[in-house]
């Protein structure tokens, strides 16, 4: 089973995260940031991952440290669960409509971390989460997992719809990328290593 458990403790956050890439979409998520809980539940459901995430952070300051550190932990868990990445598709993409919003996510589990976040998200509150933290979350995931990640907002007006589309599209693209394929011998690279 491709599983990982990450414990991350700093002076700002205390996080325990368990990830099973070969799950069914079961979740137990409690970060203290309701909107993030909702988005991570969507990632697990639409990606068929099992995810347990318990986080305590300095929410008396704002959501920044909690959201970013959850992204770091998720990225670390993804890297750990994938191991040497033998047998996976490596690439994934999804275009997801969420009412008026249309989001494209394309990713490569290349071990070359990069984030292209091409979206116009107004600086609003999403519950107790600042909307600009969406980009920070995905940057943390990309860096810690070694993922090249492109998130493109093609259309959108409603911030909730735009962000929800991003997380759903990310889930579907990631599910495709981590899928095992018996045709892949070793890793999907002419170099023989990712």
C-alpha cells in the first residue's frame, strides 16, 4: 500500500497527516480552518485518497501558518507515499467546471518543483481563511512533493466556485498522475529516474 504518515511540529503549528493513495475517499480532517477542511475533503473524495489530517495552529494570528504547513505536510506525505515513483503515470490533467468557473490543472510528478498559479482571486475571507492562502497552499504542496503544477482559471466570478474548482481539478489530475500502469516499467522517464 502506498501510504505515508507525517508529523510536523513547530512553534506555530502541530500537524499529523496520514495519506493513502490507494484509498476510497475517506477523510477525517480537522485543521481549525473550516474552508480548508472542506477543500481537503474534496481532494480526498475526488482523488480516491484516504486522508486523516489533524492540525492545531496559531489561528489567533491568522490562517497563514496553518494552511501553508498543511500544504507542506501534504506534499511531504505525497513524496513519501510515492517512493521511487515506479509504475506511475507521472502526468495528470483535469478541466473542471464549477458553475460559472472553469479551472484547468496540469501536473507532472517530475521532482522539479514549480507552481504556475494563473488566477485572479480577490483578497476576501473564505470563512476564517484568507483567499490568498490558496496559492500558498499549492506552492507548499508543489515544493515539498517535487511537483510541477499549473493551475489556470479560465473563467470565474464566484471566489468559492473558483477555489473549489481548483481543488477538485487538482484531485482528479493527481489521481491520474499517481495511478499505477502495468505498462510502465520502472519510472516514466527516458532517464530512468525522476
